[in-house]
């Protein structure tokens, strides 16, 4: 997800997406620990997207 897309979201949508991405990240980490993923870069992409969402929320003051 690009920062331009994130900036166009409202705060409620940002929080909702952040919660969804955190759940997906946790499940990816667990499944990768059990059996290696075909594309482990997905974990890194997910972590960066979570960081982008959190950065935007912090910049907005929430």
C-alpha cells in the first residue's frame, strides 16, 4: 500500500486497516515458523505497511 493511498483514508479506516494488517502479520509469522512461506518477502512488506499506517496515525495526532 502506497503512502498516497494511506493519506487519502480517514482515521477510522486507518485504524481498521491497521488492525487487519496486524492480524494478517501475526498469522503470516506463525505460518512461516511452522512451514516456510513461498515468498517470505511478504512478511517484510506487511511490516512496512503497518509502519506506514502507524506513521500516518501518529502524524495526525491519534
